[in-house]
C-alpha cells in the first residue's frame, strides 16, 4: 500500500490518535534520558516539547508516571509503575532483595494472575544462590535481583509453587504496556523490558542511590 493510501486503512481514528500521542511522550522521555546519559541531544528534546504542545499532551499523559513519582516519594527510593491493559496501575519499589524494575514486573504479573499482592511466590531457596552470586562472585554491592534474575528465580520457584508458574503464564499479557520509573534504570533492565514488548519511560535523572547508575 502506498503512503497516499494509508488513511484508508485507518478504521479507528481515536485509537490511532491515542497511540500517536503516547508515542510522542515516550520519545520525549527517551530523548530526555539520553541527554542525561550522554549530554547530547538537547535540540531533539526541545523539538519534542514543541510537538507535545501541538498535540495537546504533556508528560503526565499516562497515570503510571504520577504513580511512580508518588511511590518514590513514599518509599524514599527509586520506584516505578506500570499501567495494565485494563487501566489498573501497579507500582513497585526498591526493596532489600529486588530492584525497582524487578519489583514492578513481578507485581504486574501477580496482578494479571489475580495473585494477592502480599503473597510471596519466589522461594528463598531460588533467590538465595542468585543473591550470593551477585555479591560474592560478581562483585555487586547489593544482592538485589534485577528483572532477568527475578524471572529466573520465579521460573525455578514454579517447580514447587504453582502460583509462580501462574504468574509467568501472564507475562506476555504485559506486551505494549507503559511503565514509568522515578529515575533512570540500568540499560540492561531497559533492554529486558523492551524484549518483553513493554514500553519504558524514566525521569531524566539518576537516583541518589549510586548502585542504579550504569
């Protein structure tokens, strides 16, 4: 189909418009984050700010952004929030054993699977060796699991805990969801979210906790 025929393929103008507005905001955050990481690209950020004004949107287009900021203020540390397909907003924060990005992902899977938020579904036996690997052999300061490590621990836990397997069954339902973090997360964590089809936006600043900088 030629470009001049693209308009004839649009059968839901509201859906297309909403998707376009969300993509503009995502690109703003992505470029603003890049400026913080590299110091380059301010002109592109300014262009996107103009585009947002023209599209009549701002950085609070998704309710997940404010939820992430509120959670960070409450916890005093890096936090995040994910908007589920049905509109519910699920939050997560940095904890003793999970990074904020791992916590958000785990909580979102539990919500989709209708698993109570206060139910622990990752066994200590699955988590402990990964934590030791991080600190004792890989030299990390913190034992906190990041998303990939959390998913491995969850998969291992599913051998003995049906709820862990149930949560994993709902992982793909998070495809195309929007996630916001109160500060920049690691590049590896962003890449894992991207591989799952989850959109990531970070406030263009580093957490005061140096361990989150990469």
